[in-house]
């Protein structure tokens, strides 16, 4: 094994550790009974944080709102993106570049600007038309997200249209098909994979958007805004449980899509008839995308059911008692330390005979002040009021 192989292996390990390490750690914290997300020290295995997640009414309400808004965004953004891509494909080169810049510009604008401008614009429209129902969190959020999400869909459609052979549509028109028929029977089937991809991308973009949504949603809340509010007030492992659910759904979708793509490649390449995978009916059935999805769902469902039957209350009670015992030991040690310090002070301080019982310890009895010297009698008529000034002697 040479140095290049060792370096490549070390780099691969470091890269994948950096990429997947946080996800693995976060997934592990979802099953630790500690109130704070952590792996060490491990307390008890529990699935209670999933119940905590689903029991959060604000998050579940935000999830429902996100689904409603996401469906609305997909229903509008995908046709707008497809129309923009078709328009760009039919325009001259110079005009195409100018229109492309205009259509792609919303992606570059900060989401805060889009959110505030959406509120201002539609607030003026609703007041001017007397249509107060337009000033609604759901409507404003859908409109605000469409301004930039439709550009994502357009990019997907442009990439797909670059592989389209326009002579197929021209041949259909020459054979008597109407433009609508040519679109429905030739172009639309060709764009079907891109439509699915664009719908999925726009749904994810709508679901995870925060900067625009936090301004346009008004008094309502989406899943993202509710999640951000929960993080600001303190995190707990229920967020790790959410991460586990998202990772699981992603893995199931990825594995199912991989099975689908492999099957399509084998069939399109003509290898289906001679591949051992397709000669054996058992393996052919097991590798079907629908069967793969069903197996994955069944495995995850079985694991989830087994985890829900696990009772961690006894372990958690034992951990709590250990914490209480540890706190009592620390209190006892602190009390012993304080008593030792007080005893040491009593030994070092001198005893006092004061009537105050030594309350002012350390302050000794002051020495008596010396008696003043007797003043000499003054023959002055003023009784010595001007002491120190003697009358002058006179000669008798």
C-alpha cells in the first residue's frame, strides 16, 4: 500500500466523518434520556422524545400549515416555471439572456426584502380594493415564496428542455396536430421527470424557507418558524428526534429511487433479458421499487413499534435517584467544610472579657488615658481663662 492510497483513505475517512458525523451524533442523542442533547454520559435508552415531539401542539400546527402552504406553492410555482422555461426556449438569444436575468433575479434578492415587500404591496392592494381577505398569512406566504421558488422550477425545466428534439413537435404539427395536442402528447410526457423533480424541489424550498415566511405568515406559524421559536427558548432532544425522522425519510426515498433508476437503466440498456437479476423471478420481485419501498417501510415500522414498547421509567428513576444522592453528598461535604472552617476560626481568635461576650473579637480593651498634669494657679482675675499667658513680674 503506497502513500497515495493511505492519503486517499485518510482523506475519505475525514471527509465522510465531517459530513455524516454530526448526523450520527444527533441521531444518537434522540435516544438518550438526558434533558440536554448529548451522547456522553449516557443515561437511559428511551423513545420518549418522539412522543415529546408529536405532543408539541405548536410544532404540529406549524407542520400542517407548512403542508398547506407547500401544496399551494407547488401548484402555482411549477406551471409558472414551466411557462418561463418554454418562453426562454422560443426567444432569440439576446432577448433570452435579458429575460433570463429578470426571471432569475428573485433568487439573488434577500428573503427579508421579499417578505417585507410582499406585505407592503398586498397590504396596499387589499386596502385599495377593500379585499381584506387577501391580507392573510397563508395567501401572503404562498405569494411571497412563489416569487423565488418558481425560478428554481424554471432552472430544472431549462435543463430538461436542452435535451429535447424540437423536430418531434414540428413533425406532429406537420401531420395535422394542434399545438395543444403536440404539447400534451409529445412535450409534456418528455417533461414528466422534470415536473416531478421541480415539484419536489419547490416543496422542499417552501417547507424549509424561513427568511421570507417569518414576515409574510403574520399571526400564523409554519413548521420552520415554530421550530426556530422553540430553539430560541431552549433546545431538547425532541429536535434530535425530528432529525432522525427526516434522515429516515431521506434514506427511504434515496434507496427507492436508486432501485427505480437501476431498473430503468437495465431495461433501457437491453440487459434485462440476460441479467441474472431478471432471470430469477424472486430477485426480480425483490428489487422492484415498490417492493423495496414496502420492505423499508415494514422494517422501520417494526423497529418503531418495538421501540414504543420499551419502558425506560425504571432506568430514569434510578438515574434521578443517583443524581439526588450525589447532590446530598455534595451538600454534606460542603457543610463539613464550613463547620471545619468555623472550628478553626474559634481556635485562632483570642477570648474577650468584654461585657459584650466577645462580639467585637480582636478589639482589645483600650489602655487608660494618662491623667492630665495639674494646671498652675493663675493670679489673674480672669481665672486662668488665658492659660499659658503669665502676667509680667513687677518689682515691688
